[in-house]
C-alpha cells in the first residue's frame, strides 16, 4: 500500500511528479518570441476590402480611413495599385452591398493619391462600354452605381450625361416597339442609379435629377404590354383585377418623386464618406479633393438584350398588409433600393449559398444606422417600438428578397433549389431570427393560395416540403386542421395533399404520418405505407390474372420476345370474347408485369424497360388508346407513390416509347375526364404535364440556339419539325383546358352531383382550376414564341456578320 502511495502520490515524488517536471522542462522555450510575419500590402488590402463593413462593432470611417491610408502609404508597390483597382471593380460586381464603402475608400485615397481615381475611371468606363455591348445590364447597373457613389469627385455633371444618353436610347427602343424590354431595363437602371448620386450631394444635383425624372416618367408610368405575363396573382373578380401588382419601374418612379419632394433624405442609404464631427480635418480634405474628368462612354449603335431574358418586373412581398410594418412599405424608396441590392447579391453569389445566407443575415451592416430594428426582435415586440425608430426587421427584409426571386415570373434566374438552399442555410445560421419570419411568410402564401398563380403555387409547394424535410418535418399543422375537411377541389385542401405527398417522397409514409395531427392521418392510406405496390394479377379474380403472372415470370427470367408472344395472343383472344379492346388489354397486362418486376427500385424498372423496349415501343405505336393505357398502367400501379410514376413516364418519353402529346392527352382529357375535373387539383398531374412541356421546350431551345451559331450547321428541317411539334402541343393543351375553364366539357355537363349549391360550387371550382392551368400554359407558349423570335434575330445577325466577313476577305 505504501509503495502504491509513493507511485501515485501528488507532491511526494514518484512517477507523476517526475513526468510533470519533464513536461515543464519541455514546455520552456529558450529561443525567445517567434518572429512575426507580415503579409505583403496587396494581400492585406485584399483581405480588408473583402471584409469591409462586415464588422458591426467597428466604425465605418475608421475602417475606410485605415484601408485608404494603408493603400496610399504603399503607393510605390505597382502590384498593389493594379490589384486595388481590379478588386474594387470586381467587388462592385460580386458584392453590391459593399459598393458605397468601396467608393468611400477611393474618395479618401483621392485626397492623397488622386492618380488612383484616374486609373479606376479609365477601367470603369471601359468596363461599362463592354458590358453595354454584351447586353449584361445588371453589370452595367452595378458599375453605374459605383460611378454614382463617386459623383462628388467628378468634374462637370459627372454621371448625368451617361444617364441622359441611356434614356435617349430607351426612348428610341420604346418608340420602335411597345413590347420592347431593353428600353424598360434602361429606365430601371437610371432610376436605381439616381438615389446614389443624390446621397452624395443632394443640393447640387436636385434640379438635374428632377429634369431627368420628368423624362423617365413618360416610360415608367405606362403599363408594359408584357406585364400580365409576370403578374403573380390570378384574381377572380373584376374588383380584384382593379388592383394588380405594382410595376417595379412605375413604383420606383413614384418613390423617387416622393424623395425629391422631401429634399432627397434617403435616410436608409449609407454615407460612409461622411466623417463624424471629430474628424473635421479629414472631412475638409474630402470636400476639397481634386475632381476628375469622366472619360467618355460610347454606346453601341445597336443594343442587345444580352444573355439573360428581360421581362417587366413587379414588386412582390410576402409581408404585405401587416398591422406593423416589418419591411419597408411600397411608398418608400427603401422598399425598392434595399430589395435591389439584396436580389443582386442573391443572384450573383449563387455559387456559394453559405456566403449568400451570411450576407442576408448581416444586411443591417450595409445600410445606415437605425435603418432596421435590432436583429431577432420578435414580431409582437415591434408594436412597442415608438416612432421615429424603425420597425423593419432585417430578417423579414432578407426573406422577402429571397421569395421575390423564388416567385419571379416567367422564370427564376437560377434553379429553384438554390433559393431553397439559401433559406435553409439562413435558418441554420440564425434559427431564432429566421424561423419566425419564414413562418409568417408561409401563412401569408397559404392564405392567398386561391389567387396565387398556379405555377407559383407549385413552387411554394416544392419549397415548403423541401424546407420541412431539412428540419424534421415539423410544422404547426393544427393551424390548418379545418381545411382537411374541405372538398379535394379546394386549393387549400389540394395544397395540403400535395405537401404530404412531396414529404413522403423525401422520407417515408410512416414517419410523415407520425408528424401529423390525427385528422391528417386519414390522408395517408395504408397502401402508401407499402414499400412496393400490390401486384393486381396476384388475385385470381382480376381479369387476365394467370396471363399477368406468366408474363411477369418470363420478364423476370429475361425470356425472349418469342416466348412472350403466345401469351399476348391468348390475351387478345380473351379480350375479344369479352368485347374488350385487345391492344389495350394486352398493353395493360404487359406494362403492369414489367412494372412489378422492376418495383424494387428505379434502376430495376429501367433495366426491365430496357429489356422490353421494342415491345413497349410497338405497343405505343399501335394506337392512341394503347399509348394512353401505358400511362394509365404506370399511374395505376404507382398510384400511391406518384413521384415514382412521374419518373417512369419521363423515362418512357426519353426512350421514345411515349410521345409528349400522349401524356398531355392522357392527363387533360382522359384522366381529367374520368375524374370529372378532379385531376386538375392534383399536384402530381400538374407536375407531370409541366415536366413534359419543359422537356419539349428545352429541346426546341437547344435546336434554336444551335441554329443561331454561325459555326454550327443545323438542318432547318429539324428545327422546323421541333418547333411545329411544340406549337401543336401548346394547341392541344389550349383546346383541352379551354373546355374546362369555360365549363363546356362534356364531363362537367354530365356531372351527377344533383342540383343546387353543391353542384354549382363544384363546377365553379373546376372552372377555376381550368382558368389557372390555362393561364400558366398561355404564358409558357408566349415565352417560347418570344424566345424563338429573339433566336431568329440572332441567327440573322450572325449570318449577316458572316457574309460581311466573307465579302471583306474576297
């Protein structure tokens, strides 16, 4: 025992004591302090510019002065000078929230080294010319924003001559065509640039701004011919139609007019070039700094739309009509300018959703102090905030901006899943702040589901289910429990059923069932909990049961087509004896057997389809009813898992076993007629039709773009055939949906519901669904026609350029 105490005793010597002495000796460093390594100036400047204004604990003027001083002190470093100019220009395009702060660094540097402004202006004006020539209008806007923030160090009228020239070009374009979108985009750029000029020196440029706005009002106040294509709400009554969504440029024009009448306060915009009273000397240097001539900017003879399709924009908010303003109201310029900076950030930083989410959460760092309420302030506490303090929640403003892009019509700029991921990352970074904001956004959209555009409703459905899957499928379903008892045709009930289906696709039925309150559980039938559907031919009471089992065994055993043919002929004979269509009967048995063999996974069913591709192709080519039966068999077998059914139908389209017209006809005529219009309220039917249409239009676009390239040979017959097929498809959709929308469909006339209120309510709901579907596909048809027109113009221009080059060479 004594030996043990000596070995393990703390201060009595022994093993532990010796070990501690050894460690202390080892930790003692006799070499002295390590030599500090300082990064080169250009690396430090880069690091500081990349993080400018991100630290809310550091005053703007201190940060800007330190960066400018570090730069001017190392002016002789040629690498530093070049990198500084390039980085300022790059950041102004990639992180537009920081543009005023970058301009402030340049303005402070101008007080010591005015040469830097000349270097910057030379590259900036060249960049603007290049971007205008390429039709990259967002980059033009962002460069002009930087130039506007530098207005105080420019000679003469500064940026105003450029804006005047842009407006002249906009007038020419609008005069040539009322459907022109480039002119509208130019006016939007002018209106978004003006506030940054006025933030720098409002008194000096007030009259110039007023004169320019009188001109822009001519275009901004006129409703655009294409605005109905991008209207997010599909209203029912004439009273609702009297108040459509506000056009963005018309709204912006009105907002700036209010700011002008009030002397351009623009209290929300940052002014980092204004130093506090304690920095009088530095402010005097800024005021007396050398002014520079702006190099001329030459606009090309012809401006182009550029790589990004241009459409009129409307202002969309998921926080409209709240009792307390948690986002800027539409009457303030802050609503448009803050939204513009955030949407640019979201669109530009699509390569990194984490950085995007962080910038959104830190939005209050990039605008004037006291523009927003404190982060994570509960909505209920906003009522206690007394004026003039702001009630704008930074989280609501950020979420609103993401939804405005997610719900952008006619198309979002990026894949929809990108916007899903941004909201998910933001919620993970600041759950206590973002989650309540998302909750109120969801409730607003659900309340307005009946008047929301059908395409946007399905985007909402996809995002909602995807978002819940990232957070344990938890939602306050009890809030909507009364809607479970609504008819299936009601938009709210249709949304609930569609959301549950999408959730099951992302998980499994039993898990989703456990997250739902009791009334919802009836919406998940026992068949949805099965891993693989029941094989109907396993039941002897089913017609052709024996033949179905035989074919399934042969397909599973990879039998040849010759071995299967006798059974098919037997089915034909039995069908004729029972007055059935033999092709429909054999197709149903064969397709169901193939699906059963491949029911284990999608790869299994693809392998089974690949082995039987020739017979399936022959069946699809035999008759229209046989093609419809292939789809019916797929949708019936996987009816409890529509996501799988849709994936299989898409594969059958890829294999050319089915044609797009067959899918459209089945969904909108055969199946919709069999369900007396109920199919129009089922989210998976919309998904099937929409995916089919997008597949066709994607193919047409691919061919049209190839034809527009001068160095690529594309047969005109191929392009014409693809275009003709697409137009025929849209005509078929139009013909089918007009009947449902007008109430003239035979199935609607023959509805056996009885007379009275129930029948009229159902008819009204079916007509409403038909109208919503019709609006979506009329818009899609118009978009594709506009694309083909633009592609033909590009092809003609490329051909003309190529002929001109050939003549020059000859």
